[in-house]
C-alpha cells in the first residue's frame, strides 16, 4: 500500500492526527483476483501491474490508474477493471473516514 496522497478536511480531523491508510484483502469474495485474460495466456504474457487507487470515504474505488505497467496492456486493463469493483477499508483520520490513495500490486504468472 502507498502512503496516502492527501486527506479531506473532515470535521474533528486535526492536522496532527495520524492518517490510517486504506486497506484491502486480495482474493476475498468482495475483492476477487483478476481472471487471467485468455489472449494474454495465448501470447505467453506475464507481468506485475501496480495500480494507484483513490479510495473514497465509503470504501469504493473513485479512480484507478496504472502506476507501473506490466508491459502488457491486456494485463493492465484486466487488473484495473477488476480493482474498480473492489471494496476497501477507507483511510481514517481521528476515526473519521477520509479519501486517500492505496497501491495495489497484481501479479500475472502463467502456470
């Protein structure tokens, strides 16, 4: 996970209060691992995608961007599309949910 990119100015959230970063569980029912795209399998493509995910105070992905490409647009798109539907534990400051950024790493390995 990444250090949060910023926080909202929620009531009661002082500048000195530590920010608890957003979290997630990969492979859970709410956060399934991306399916390996058949086209990428056929082409023998493997790689690691690092996504930057802006997590809203309600735990949804507001914005998903590729921070580091796997080298395959097919794999990058599959990872981003899947993570767009994930649910996250939102970041908090002074116990109040705030927007923040998380990093999600997805590895595609042929077996």
